[in-house]
């Protein structure tokens, strides 16, 4: 009997922004909601990832269908993306038709509570599979 190898290719077609700040997740969510005119809402179930549970906020822009996720990079079981430990939070934009990413980063950086914000290439991450959120 012949063996068949199943190869799975995951879709990493999203923009990813790392955010460093000393704010708690709900304060950062409130700040981003006000500055970016979005409506991030906490998902009480959180994000179930291969490495554990992480705090998750979601929104979807009705006009552009841009899906926005704000994730904590640190959880009770460790780091979501260990090679990006300088990022306290990750802002994920799926099907982004609303913002230019560099303009969005500049807008986030202008906030006094934000230490820095930077673009992350998900393809270049060793732990990129941790970003595959289940049931989203």
C-alpha cells in the first residue's frame, strides 16, 4: 500500500504590527479604539493557539471588511511569538483595505503611552504557526 504525504500550506497573508507599551490590555484596547476609530471588543474565550491561551480583542470594519485582532504576546504559558519579546501586543490586520500599514504605525507611535510600534513579517517568524488562530 502506497503512503501519501499530506502537505498543508497555511495562509500568512495578513499585516502584523508589534506594539510595546506598559498599558494593560484593556487600556491599550481603549486607546486604539479612540485613536483609530475602531471598536475592538474582548473575546471572552481568548485566542486558543498551539502554545496556550492569550487575551484577544476583535473588530471588523463593515465598509472595507478589514478584520482586526489585538493579541497579547505574553500569556500564562509563555510567549505567543517568542522571537518578538519586545512586543507586548500584536495587532493583526486581515484583508486590510483600510490602512496603509506604515501610516498606521506612525499614528500608533504618536500616542504618548506607546513606547514603539513596528511592522513584523509573519513569514520570517519561526513561531508563525502560533499566529494561526482557531475559530476566527
